[in-house]
């Protein structure tokens, strides 16, 4: 067998990434959505949200939310230096604020856009095993709280760590091919080989492939009737493409 | 409560006694009595400092280290007044000023508004402190980069031998960060309490000193906030070191550590 060219390895990595997206056990957004609903019920809160730090490190993006204003905040990005969530993302420190109205860190304008301005907030980081902060979970106006907020923050912090594990697993699936190739390159000890491949893989825009993989994943989740329907649509689309070609 | 990393070591319930030297122990009065911090140059390496804030009460000087990809070093040093880009540096400077009202506080801005910086700028900020005769530097920031372990270690050693006291906050989250875990620095974590003169020594380092940093009232760009973090414990120790040096300017880094050890609440 001849040595694989960097282009071939990059292609394998891309296909691996797409396979990861297509075959991962569940969609991250749905997972975090269920988590925010559970946390809201646990704290009997007006609303909860979960934001992840973007790859650039400059912004956080709200992936999931539950309760009042959830639709308005979901999908929204904001600079990491804004708001209580940003503070937690930057410092990695859980926080309980009894009255956000007197706290200059609170992003009142963002809250107003969601048509809900809370009085109190609990927030904790999504903390990975190695201390990396991946995101933040926020609880707005919790009613089921302890007199001593320490316990509430302990509980929220533990949930945050669990969610961090979910996020990391999801990201590993999404980058399955890249992770495998990088691991193989690392195992051979050829550092520059690994760097070359990393650069190649990073430079390729995989969005169409990733979207296709995501669509396959969603089809897989719809059950047999949905799959049969999707297959008939796909077959029709392929036939049409062939006739046009 | 999910406390900042290393804070639990300073909880009175678990804090082990530490053996004091069999020498006449320095008292708080010997160390800090009548001291104001006058004549001591203290750098706050952070996000900038709002000089006009009432809890800061003016600065002796300000420099900002900014990214400059056209320069060979990758940064430039901008001398002159600047604003605090987030509030974090003002909080630290306010704590130091509260303890040492007459200290010469310098803002060395290296963090951006997102509280991050490049390793080269961080190293350059410490270099600036060494080259400009600072006696104390508060570092409520640290690097996780293994790449910078060596260069920062060399700088911390140089600071030690030049008698510049680097007071470093341990990271809030687990995992080693630099220079906060070097033996040559004062490594600090947050502990309960609001007495700014209260401190504890951890017999199980690398983080050696504990000072107030849990739910403490600190200055912010506008007004104040209640905050928790090792970031706010370090300036308490920096303030105490400043007071000590204004009264006993001849002390070296290891002597200052010894005095703080002797004054720790768990020293027997």
C-alpha cells in the first residue's frame, strides 16, 4: 500500500467528520434543550438558558433555553464580555446574584429584548475535566432555592459539568474523522505530519457536507415512515439530477 | 458553594496548623502598624484601571501593551492614561488602595475586554515591571499555555532576584497555570471573611496564601459589585506586601513570605 497523500487523508477526515455528525447518538441542541427544561423544573425558575463559547473565544451563543423569552434568546450570540453569562464564561466561577438591577455586569438591554427582565440569577460554567470553560448555564428567578445559595450553586455546578461532558462528546463525534487522523498522526510521532494534516483539515469548508450529514441524522430519528418518505424524495432527486446531467 | 479552585484548602475546618519558626514572631503592628504604602511602586497587570474611581484615587502611571504585528516583538507599549476595558483591574487596584492609601499604583494593561491576552504580551508586562523598578506586581491572571511555562518561569525567577514581589491569583478552575504555581511567586486563593488583614498559609502548596475573595465588595468601572474569585484575594496580599515594604523596604521576597507565614491565622 502506498503512503496516503495529505489530500487523501484530509478527504478521509472530512468524510469521518460527516459520518460523526450523521451517526452521533443525539443532536446537541436537543440534548441541551432537555437539560434546560429539567433545570428549570428543578429550580422552579422563570427561565433557563445554556450558552456555549464560540471557537473564537470572543462570543457566547445561546444554544438552548426554556421558559419565558426562550425563543428570543435561543440562537443569539453576544460578546463574551457582556452580561452575567459572559462573566461566568470568562472567570469559570459560579455566581448567585440576588438583585441584578444593581449589578453593572447585568446586560439589561439583552434581557429587555427577550421581554423578560429577571430579578435574580444563578449561573455556573460548563466546566470540562481539564478546567476548560465550554459554556454557561443560567437560571433566571429560581423559586425553589435554599436559604444558603451555596448548595444551589453546587447543584448547578455539577449539572454544568455533566453538560460539559455532553458538549465535549458531541464535538468529538462532529469531528470524528479529524480526531482519528490527528490521533494516528500523533501515534506515529510525526509532529509536522500531524500539523500539516490539521492545517489541511481546518482549511476545508465542510458546511455543505455537515448540513447533509445533519439532515441524514434527522431522517434517522424520524422512524421508518419518515425514512421511507425521505428515501423516495432522495431517489426522485437523484433521478432528476441524472436526467439533467 | 462551588468555590474557586484552591479555596477549599483555606477553609478553617480543614486548614492544618503550620509550624512557626522558633524565633520572636513579627506582630501585625511590627509589620503594618502606621504603614501607608508610601514610596512603594505597585503594578496592577490587568484590564486597565479607572484612575478616577473613588476607590482607586489616582494612579502614579499607566502603560498599555497592545498587539502590533508590524513590530518584531509582536506588541507595542503605549505610555499614558487609559481606561479599564472591563472593570477587573479597577477592582484589584481598589483593594490595594484600600489597604495602602499612599502607594504608587501603576496600571499595566495587558488584558482585552474579554479578559484574555497573548503570552508574549503577558511576559512583556512582567518584563516592564522588572525594568521599571516596580516592587510589587499584582497578577490576577495566569496562562495555561505549556509553551509559556519556561519563559514565564525565567521571568519569575528574575523578578525574585530583583526583589519584585509577584503576587499571583491561582486560576478559579482546576489545572495548572503560570506563573501562579511557581515557588518564586506569592500564590493566592480566596477564603471566607472580610477582614483585609486576615490571611492563612496552606501547608500543602503550590498555592500558599489565602485571603478574602468570596462575596467581597469590589470597585467596578462604575460603582461596585459583589464578586467571588481568586482574582480578588491576590490584591489583598499585594496590599499587605505593599504596606510591609513601605515600613521595611529592606526585606527580600523570601523574608516577606516568612512574615506573611508568621502572621497567618493558622501559624502556631
